[in-house]
């Protein structure tokens, strides 16, 4: 067990092995082995999409509910550097690539289901998922073009004067809070398409 749990990489591999065992055992028990057809590929894309979305939104909520509110209470002040120098850059790496993976898998999912245009143009029958997709696209834009460039200045990952650092704090915080606000309705729209009787 120690060999697995002391490495995040090996832990993920163990999770994938466990998933394969579940699929095979359930397949054998029900006599329904999964066929590698288009329906299965769409299902697998849905799974990848939800996993990427959990990575992204999980870190968004971590930043908003844990890291940002706790930061001012950390004493002595000098120890806050552990967050800004080591933890935050790592969080932002998974955060922004989680957002990118969610956008790619989400758009592929809509395309594989044959309604990407109808959803993005908010046509009848696809309004709810279309609204969710637009909300999530705006959120991803915020991540890559507002939060990340400003955080790079705040965390000292790019050259910035003291004034530029101070000016970066507000847009970074507000865009992150905006995304947290949007995440609630966005997730409702995501799960509504297949599961809400219309
Ligand atoms: C630009 C970004 C996104 C796009 C283009 C997108 C697109 C989609 C599409 C097309 C579906 C399938 C709807 C259906 O027919 O059932 C879906 C479902 C879903 N999405 Fe997204 N999505 C995005 C962001 C997110 C985010 C950030 C999350 C956060 C976790 C998320 C979570 C989900 C969930 C949970 C489902 C429902 C799966 C199910 O009901 O089986 N999506 N998304």
C-alpha cells in the first residue's frame, strides 16, 4: 500500500486499475461487456469531461473557500510565502489546465452528441446545455485571460512593479469570485440536459 500511496502518480494509476476491474467485474456479472462503439466513446468522453470539470471547479472552490480567506490569518506573516511561492503556483497549474481540458472535452462531447451548433446558438431543446456551455466558456476565458495573467504578477512569476502587483489583486479576486458565482448555475445547466424532464 505504501508503494502506491506515497506517490500521487501511482495513486492515479491504482485508481485507473480499480476502474478497469469494476468495468470487467460488472460486465461479467451482468453479461453486458461494454462495446467500443460510438455510444461508448461518447460515454467515455462524458466521464473525462466530468473528471476534468471536478479538477477545475474543485480547485476554484479551494481557492475561494479555503486559501484566499485563510491567507490573512496565517501567522507569522513571513510564513505566508509558503502559499505564494510553493502552493499557489502548483494550484494554478492544475487549475488552468483543468479548465482547458474541461472546455476541450465539453465541446467534443457536444459535437459527438451532434448538437454543438444547436447548443451554442441556444436553439429549442438545447437551451439549458447551451446556457451552461456559454457560462463555462466565459469562466474558462476568465481563468486564462484575467486570473492567470494577474496571478503571475501577484505571485512574482513575471516581472512586475509594486504598483502593478497591487493593481492585479482586484481583477484576479473579482474574476475568481465571478466564476464561483457562475459555477452554481453552470452546473445546474450541465446536469439538466439529460436528467431534467422538460
Ligand atoms: C466550456 C466548458 C464546458 C462545455 C463546453 C461543456 C459541455 C457539456 C456537454 C455538451 C455536456 C453533455 C450534456 C448532455 O447532453 O447530457 C456536459 C455535461 C456535463 N458537464 Fe459540462 N461543459 C463544460 C464545463 C463543465 C464544467 C466546468 C463542469 C464542472 C464539473 C461540467 C460538468 C458537467 C457534468 C457533471 C455534466 C453532466 C454529465 C451527465 O449528466 O451525465 N461541465 N457538459
